[in-house]
């Protein structure tokens, strides 16, 4: 049964809606390759089951996000923080975990705002850990040379059971972070050493992305180097392409990274038999609006319009409604109603 609903969830979150001038007509092929490489099962089902198996009450789960930089989007974008908040909410209520957001300082305001709009308060880590009073936040150094030691310290302090990246840029073969169309942002920090620590400590890692440049895509790097529109080129001389080399244990591509997170939430809701682990459409509006108001702008025109990755916010509201209904009908007792006869015949 998990694979039946998982297949439907995966189909929904990979419905592509993109302007022709952007990288388009690619998500289904990327998803098919990621699913094949991962063994063939629906990816949201695999990710949710892995979390349910590995994360026990009171365990810490790191959620790493943040994309978009000055001057275009100095506090990041509206894809990433809402998905991170949704995951934190599902992990907190469904698995009784302690979510810890990990991001750069510039991305912290939209992350905190999104989480608090979702009803998950962001507290000091000792309070969140000892009394499970919401999520916590840890921000990175602003200098790359300090990141590896900082990442090791997080794993020493938190001893996480899992780490999830959502819409978090990862380095390419030259160690450079890129936007999806080969633009190289300035003033950014590579947080992939966190995933080096995850491998070192045998911690479950999950990556969610939508365009090749996000942590997780390293699992299908060879495919992306031959398939992605900016597979081996960038918008500057000498660039070797945007696909990241950073892999995770499970990788989920989605049309919009937030939608990938919502898909995992739906599968956790199914496993936990709790429909409300997927936010309502009204709560989705509140979360995305809080993100936008805190500076996590829509990335196409860098404004606070109710848009995520070029799609109207109402589309994301519709996605979560469909996911909630998928969960509802699949956890309900078998029932044909009054017009279809005896269920045993």
C-alpha cells in the first residue's frame, strides 16, 4: 500500500510548470532516472519510511536549506523555507523529533518566519532538545574555511538521526555553487561538509531539489552532466556546468522543491495515519506569506508577490489539498458507501 500512494504522490509533485525560457521539459526524465538509480520504488515512500525507521522520539533531525543571494534576493527565496517548515512540522508532530534548521545567516529570517507560521516555534537548541518545545536554528560561519569544523561541531552537539537538504545549493565539479541557469552567486558558503559528516557518522541523508544544482543531485551526476541544459557550461567563461556532485542516501527531484517536501510529509502522514501532518491550504498560504514578508522572495523577479518558482501560490495550496485528500482516502477504513454493494462480494 505505501508504494501505491507513494507512486501517486510522486506523480503529483513532479507535474512541471515552467516558463519556456527556463530549464523546462526535464523534471520527469530526472525523476525517472533518480527512481531507477534508487532501486525503483516511489521516492517519497522510500524517504518517509527511512525517516520512520531511523528517527525515534526525541531524536534530532537537521534540515538544511537556503538559496538566493544579494543583490537579487539578499535573504533567499520562497522555495526552500516553506518546505523546510512543513518537514519540521511533520517530523515534530508525526515522529516526535526535534527539528534543527541549518542555514546561512542571510537565510535565517525567512526560515524562522516560515517555521513559526507553521506553528513550530524556533527556540534555543537546549530547550528544544530537552523539552521538545519546537525547532532550533543553527547558522553557518560566513567564511568557507570555518565551515568544516563548524559542521563537525554540529554533529558532535546534536548527534542527529537524519539530515535533509531542501533547495540547498551544492558545489559542482569545481567546488562552485550556481543558480540553475549557470549564474554564479557571490557571497555564498558551501554547506556540503554537513553531508560529509553524515557519511562519516552513518546518518541518514535525504536531498530534495528541482534543477540539478541542489544537494542530492550528486546521486545522478553522470546523467545530469549529459542531460541538464547547463550540464557542462555556465554563464561565464570556463564554467563546467551547474550539476552538483554532492550525493545523499535518498534523492527526491520535484517540480518545485517545496512540493517534494510536501510529498514526504504526505507519506509520513500516511505511515502515521495522521492526515494533519500535511498542512491545510490556508496554512500553506500563511507559511509562504510569512516567508515572503521576511525577505524570502519569489526568485523570478525578486519580489514579495505570492509566487513560488514562477507558479502562483494558489498552485501550492492546491497541491497540499490534493496531498491531504490522498492521505485521507488511503487511511480511511474500507468503505464503498451505500450504492456499491457489500465490500466482501
